[in-house]
C-alpha cells in the first residue's frame, strides 16, 4: 500500500473525516485528500503529526511503500540484528515455504500470541449458512476481527500487552546498539592506526 492508501485506510477505520484529520494536524482537508490519492507525499514532520492524530506508529505510514527487493533488505537487516535463522519446509500444498526466525527479537512472541488470538476468533465464512442474515453477520464479524488485528499491528507498541517484554527488548536493543558503536569505534581506530 502507498502512504496515502494507508492514511485513508486507518482514517476510515477510526471513523475520522478528512476535515477532522486536517484540523488535528493544522492543515486543509484538500491537502489530506492529495496525500490519500498519492498526488503529494507528506514530509516526515507532517507524517509524524498524521500518525499521532490517527493514533498509530509513524512507521506504519512511513514504510508502507516497498517492493520485493526492499522487503529483502529489511529482512536482511532484521536477520543480522536479531540472530536470524532460516528454514525451508514443504507447505500443505507441497510447495516450498521459507520460515524466518528472529530469536533475539522477543517481541515476536507478542505478535505470535496476538495472531493466535486473532486466528481463534476468526469465523469460518466458507461453511454453508441457513440464512442470508447469518452469513452477513458472520462476514461482519470476520471483517471486524481482521480490523482489530490490523489495529493491533498499526498501533504497536502501544497495543503491547506485555510491557515487561517491551522494556526487556528495548534494553537488549540498547546493549546491541552500544556494542555496535564500540565495534565501529574500534574499527575506526584500527583504520586510523593502519593509515587507511
């Protein structure tokens, strides 16, 4: 999805009009419309204001446009940063499926737990229904459950139920960053000493 499509999707999910969003960030509704249709892209500070007004993490909007190569590079970075492991298995249909594990990203447990809750609440829309009304109610519940799961992801980390896990991950990330900076400093000193 484009940045504009995500702004529109989340704004509509929050039952917010363009006018209301524009008022919250101090601009004209016409500008919001231009963002949503892709005529213009908001600068970083405006994007942050939009994310705050929508109650979502700015990364939901900022990193919404990507392709396969961009996704691969994000995965490479995650793989390196969080001790990634890759596994190939045959899927249910016999096709190869690649699984990526990130053992040092403890927050993946929260995502998995939320996904399991979501999957358990998702009704079966493929079964036969006695009435059209029963089918419509099931479809409505299905869509509402999907929206709730998307909201959980869009608003993360505010939606993280396990605050201790979040704090532990932040502490681990700080230590990793510190270690990286120390390694970088050592390499710079070695380069300086070597005269390169």
